[in-house]
C-alpha cells in the first residue's frame, strides 16, 4: 500500500491484562486531522495468534464515553464491548478494534445535544435529524489498514448492524459472516435498542414481544 494514501499509522503496543483476559493493545493514529477533534488515536485489542488467520472474529466498536466510562444506562455500548471481549477470549483468538468516533461519529457535544432532544421525546434517529446531522456519521477507512497490519485476510464480523457490514465490505474487507452481539435492554435503553431494530435495521430481538422490561418499570425509569 502506498504510505502516502494511508489513513492511519501504528504507534505503540503493550500487554493489557483485563477482566476478560490478557490482550495485546496496539495504538494507531490517523494521518489526517479531523476538523473538530484533530488526529484520532484508535486501538486494536488483540487476543491470541491472529496473523494469517482467515475468518477471524473481529468487533469494530465505536467509542462511547457516557456508557463505557460513566456507566450510562441509555445505550448498550458498554454491554456490547464487554460481550465482544469475552467472546473473543472464549473463541481463542480475535480482535476488538476500538475506534474513537463518539456518538456514531457526531462527537460528544452533539451527542449530548441529541440526548437532550431524546429526553423531550425524540428517538435517536430523529434527534440527530433535528440537529441537521446524519443518522450515522461513522467512517471505517482505518479498519482495512489495521487488519492488514496484523496480516488478517478475512474476518467474521461481530455486529448486529447491516450498515456497518455494508460499509466494511465496500472498503474491500473480506467478511465470511457475522457473529451477533446480543445484550438485554434495561428500562433506560429499551427504546433506544428498539429504534435501532425498527429504524436502522439492526438484527436484535423484538424485546417488546419477548423479554422487554415491564411497562411499569419503563414508566418508573
């Protein structure tokens, strides 16, 4: 690959013990500055021997400060991250690519503005649109380069999101199939997960007809 056309560069690595297992943590930095956030540093958490392994389980996960750091119950991001890390360890080898694109790519301040609109009754899609923002502003150009760095020829994508599958496929990544990352909703995240299923096509259960929280729980939340 012509280095002048690269979207990222490898910077550093170390061993990272976690509650799920011991990963190798690799940091990549974008080579073109973002207009609002400058150069972004993305992370590859690698478990086991991945070099040259076809059909490697890979989760491409976007940053969620509110859920993963502050423990917000409004989304399922932290649950999905934990589930992916645990599953990679269970399968014996795999990767979680942690991309620094908060709020489906709209940034933290816009995400908080969207949250405020959601508190007034808008769902996650319409809140973005009220702000003049796309439903999903994420991009994945760094992903093929990160996979190539580890000599991974093809993956099994850990996702419920058909848009992510399409975008990664269009970037030339060979995807042999998808592994679902299903987590249970709580009373605060229930409407959000339903919106992802109904309006964004995510392959998640219809919890309203199955194991959704009771209406009394939702009204009290």
